[in-house]
């Protein structure tokens, strides 16, 4: 798989982590995408279709247009990698998609995908066509960057209390009441605003970030286990849980199964650096899948 990234400059970099471009479908037919607390825009530049499978059942799939927005997920879903012949996307920072949703509350996209034309109208169709006909990857990045900047100029700004809350929740376990008080808002109002702009409650957002910290440690453990040195095998699962901020190993395992459909050991054995982050080759039937 040929994966390239583009880092936007100010002011877009306050909302967008990076743009990405993927070419060449991998050998495996499908990939499991794990929740990470962020949203994405995705364009299929080869055909005007994107197929999404629910994690609990691989059939039937949901077919959307070739340009869509993915909300914040609290569970994994599955994609068809045959579409990787040429894909372009926007990986937003947490809460960064809100200005581009044209007043749609981000929470309404939770655990779902939506055709971008439902938000941007014919502009989404024209943008996809321009991106598909661009002669190079760099020009595609430049076109998409310009479209996002134009959208940002007319966007509704978010509440000033949400950006610092995102930063704090991603790195600490402070009680929600304390964070709400710091924002000079009632706890109820603060949670409403956070969910409205970020796409999930503060508590779930905090859980997803802890899950992602544990996955980063699990990837290090997997790399160590595959190295020639037994000393490089990495921390134990109990240590991974502790360093990530879990109460104990059982707590980490429950969250891992809930969010990914896999135990930590299964995740570690299936992870590979040959796919995008938060993606796993689908090598086995997901937990809870229906059997025919």
C-alpha cells in the first residue's frame, strides 16, 4: 500500500491533523477500523461508491457515495480494501470537523457515516470530480486544502471552552465537574456543548484516549515480540494497563474488546505497520459476528 500524507498550515492545522492519500489495494480484502475519537472526510477517486460493514456482521454492507464524512465511533467497523485503488481523506483533530459540518451537531454523526453531499450539496460532487481528475497526488492535496480553507472562512466557530477541554481530557483524568467549573459553565451545559462539537460525551472521549494510549503501548509490545531479542518483548499486559491509566488488566481487556472486538493479545498478533493507523487487516471473524 502506498500511503502519503500532507500537513496543512495555519489556520487549517488547528482543525486538521493531516490529509492522506492511499493507492494500491492490499492483499487482504477488508480492514477493521478502530475508534479513535476523531472524524474523517473520505473520497474514493476511482469509483463513486464506498462500502461500509458493521462490525457485528460483515453482510450486508452499507453503500454510500464516493465522498462521505465519518463521525466519531465508539465501536469498530469494517471497510472494503478493494476501494484502496485510489482514496483521499482528511483526518481531523478531535473536534476539528465541527466547523465543516455546516451547523450539523457532530453528535448526530456518532457511530455513523453520511454522504458528504447531504452537508455540502453539489459542491461535494464537484470537489470529488476535481480531485479525481487532478494529475498528481500533490495537486490533489493542494485542491483539498484550498476547499477546506474556503469552507473554514464561512464556518461557525466553536465555543471557546471546548478546545482546552479536549486537550485536558486527552492527557488527564480530572473529574467532569472540575473541567466544567474551569469553563465557567454548568456541568450539564458543558457536556452538551462538548458532545455537540466533538461528537461524543466527555467521558467516552476520555475512555477512547485511554484506549488509544494502551494501543500505542500494545504496538510497542508487538514490535518487541517480533524482534530477535527476547529482552525487547515489551511490557506485560498488566504494565500496559497501568501505564495507559486503567485500574487493572481486566479493565483494559474489557475496553479493548468493547472498542475493537479483540482482546489485547489478538490485537497485538494482528497489528501490522503496513496499514493506516487504527486499521487492522481482517484476518478473523469479529467478536459477535453472525455465523451462517
